[in-house]
């Protein structure tokens, strides 16, 4: 049976039918017991228009996509308290084995006085016995974004977290605290008695790889990096930074200096990073390199090293501001519409179940459905936007004018990629997963077909939804993602 893929860009929360490769969730289904979990970071601050139905849709979709839960990022807006309650209610109403836990956004929440810890404790006590609350060895699992500068009226951060948070939560409210503190992991011992683990937020991208560092540390000159596509030697040097386990090892070593027999390491995986705010707003305008199939490569690394990882957190479900969302485009955006609207990422979500299963079980499942995934930036790296006052993002030079394809094949097949009427390539793929790149052509889109035994099994065409635009109005280094299955 031929399935023709269509890249849909409309705003919708009822999107399950768009992802034909995903199995439907079953009510009252209990997942097999496992010590490994896969969750997604869900920013409550972008859910202002959500209602119970929206939350149910998100949770059902995430569950169907192989996720075990959401990390609910909460900030200082008072309305977020109600949205958290609605999320927990939706999870309970669905009767799914889907867990929720709070990720305290300490870049937003106040934390200088003793009183500031009260709200943080309430997030624990309000849901500690909720059936969908993630508990770890019968303690309430809690994380953070940032927080190493928080003192809560004490002399040091460690003293503040211990005295005003950890030590005040006992019995059913006792916490298993796995923060994301942005400190040198060699200093984790300073938080002995506070941390039960750590979340390596920045492990999802090669954050130290910049245009300057590539030119100096990797020995790649400006001429090479200013090309629209790179020679193999340059690609090899850049790709060697993608998906690696280097910082994970540093964080795991840091946790070895913290006492306790139940320490939890939570690793990050993220498909992309581009943010484009002016100095007059959030003053964020850069990319992290995510070419070379970053999402797939990082997942492969985490599966290979799963013995050292307890939880994988996907960054993110809905952070449109930094272009790494894998969920539907919905809710309230933080003025990121210019680079988010019409740029879907649901293909990455559809890919997730395969790798989440491999991480939890230690074995890759057999490929039971032929699938093609394509993604690419909307315009050439060196294009000049005619109506953009922010300018090109820092380190844009590291990218290439290519599409990145991942093919899942039940059996050997022929895959044809096309980026213009005169630009195509034909590849024989083996059973399993194959990565394929191809140069893009300005003013044209991208398409792919899978052929087996003379029959077209999968067909994917972006049509007018994606055109590699040579003259963009504004700069957009986000990724347009498409997916089709047969």
C-alpha cells in the first residue's frame, strides 16, 4: 500500500491522524516495568490558552509516540499554577501510565529569600500522591532549570536548597532531587546531601562549537566554512561534535563525588537550536550546530551508553523560541512566530518511538513500517533577508545547504531523493535505518520515494509547503521537517 506524505503546517492540537506510523494508545494500559524513562520538557509558560482537552491531546500524542512523561517547566506567572493542575487532571482522566514531574524554572522563579521556597514546596506537596506523579524509589521526582545561584536566604546555594527545600519535604513529600545546575560538575560535591542526581541540559547540543572555535580549534579556515556545502574533511571535523557523550561522562563523574546509593543521571537529547531575538527583546540570536542528523545521532549515542543513563529528557516538546519543539505548534508563542509558523517538527516526534524503545529495553525494535524523514532549513545559509533588522545568527556559517534524510526500511529498497527537476540521487538502502544527505537547490523543494520490487512504497513531497527560498524576508535557521510512511 502506498502512502503519500504531506507536510502539514496548520495550527492544531488534534494531530494524531497526521502521524500514521504511530500506534494508537490504549486506555488503562500499563507499560512494562523499566528503570529507564523517556520524557519531554514541556514549558507551562507557553500554554496560556490550553484547556483540559488540549492537555489530553498532548499527553495522548506523547504517549502514542513512546514517551513516558512530561517534565513540566514552571515559572513565576501565577496562571501557571492552574495549568499545572489541569495537566495532572488530564493525565488522570486519560488513565494512561504517563508520568508528570515539576521542573522548577529558576531563571524565572524568585529564590533569594526564605519565603521564595514556599511555592516550590507547594508544587511538591500538591501532587506528591497524585497517581500520575513520577516517584523514584517512593520519593517525588523533582528537577530544575538552573538554580545554582539560589540561596533562599542562606549563605550558599547548597545551604539554601537543603534547608528550605529538601529537608522540609518529608514522608510522602520527600523529594528525589535531580536539578539542572549550570555549574562545573567537578563541584557537585558542594551539593552533597542536596542532589540525588543531575540533568545535563546542555548535553543535547555541541554548545562549545562556534564559528570561531571551528576556525581555530578544528583548523577550519573561513574560506571552508563560508562555502554553501563543505568538502568531506570539513564535514568530518564538524560531525565529530554531533551527538557525542563527552559532557555526559563529565557529569556522571561529578555525580560519583556525591554520596548516596540511588543517584540518577538524566541526559538530554534535542533535534535543533535556533533563536532569533533582537537586543531590544531577549537578545538571543545564535544557532548550535544540529546538522548531520543530530537528533538521530544523539539517540544512537544514548542507546549505546544506556547503562550509564537513567532518564532521557527531550528538549523540548514546545519551546518555539529556540526551535527545538517536537510537538504540535499550539498554545502561546513568545514572539517566535516568524521562525516557527509553518515550520512543523512532528516528523521528529514520529521518529522518537523507535529510539525510546531501544533506550528502555536495550534492543532496537525491528523496523515494521517503511518510513522516510526529511528536514532542511528554509533558505540558503548565505541568503540576505530583505526585511530583517536582527541580522544573521551567530555561527550560522557552520551549517550547510543540505537536506538531511533518515530512511527506515523493512527490507532492502531503492530511495530516490529530489531537490529540483534536474537534481536527484538514487540510493539502495539496506534493511534498518539509513542516513542520507543531499544538496538543496534554491527556489525548489524536496521530495523522496521508496521503491521495492518495482513498486513505490512511500512517497513524500513537500509541495509548496517548503521552498528553499533564495530571497527570504527574515532570517530563519529553523528546520522544516516532513515524514511519510507506507
